């Protein structure tokens, strides 16, 4: 009885802990697909793939998710705010689910 109860508690705990990670992994994977579909690599590079002039490696360590989102939907304001070099086009009409996935993907790009 004790073993069965212990196994049930362990299985429940595993499901509670594992579920969010797999949901987040799925969101990140979708973000990778959005990155490809929007042809972001024409201007940006990740892990040496794409345009080396604007690498995104480590962006998740540098910017908050809110800032990443702002760069995607309103880069003009972010350029003015950060004094960065202008050039990124805005994606204000990206569906919310795609935008959230792309932000999750960018946020996952941490320095190693």
C-alpha cells in the first residue's frame, strides 16, 4: 500500500513538473518555425546560420520577454529608446500565438 501510494505521488509530481516544460518546449519549437516562416535569418543569425551582421545568440540573456516583443512589434520605438542602429521592420500583424512563440524562442537563446 505504501509503495503504491508513493509511486502514485511520484507519478503525479512528475506530471506536474514535466507538463510545463514540454508545453514551453512546444512553444519554443513553434517559435523556431515562425522565425523560419518570417525569414528572420535574412537579417539575423542564430548559431552561425543566417545574416552574421545581426546575431541573436544570447538575446534571451540580454533582453526581457517584454523588450523582445517590443523589438518585434515596434522596433522604431525600441531603436529610439536604446539608441541602436535603425533597420528592423515591424511585425505588428503577426498573430498573437505566433508572436508569443517567437518571443519564447528568442528568450530561450541564452548565453552558454
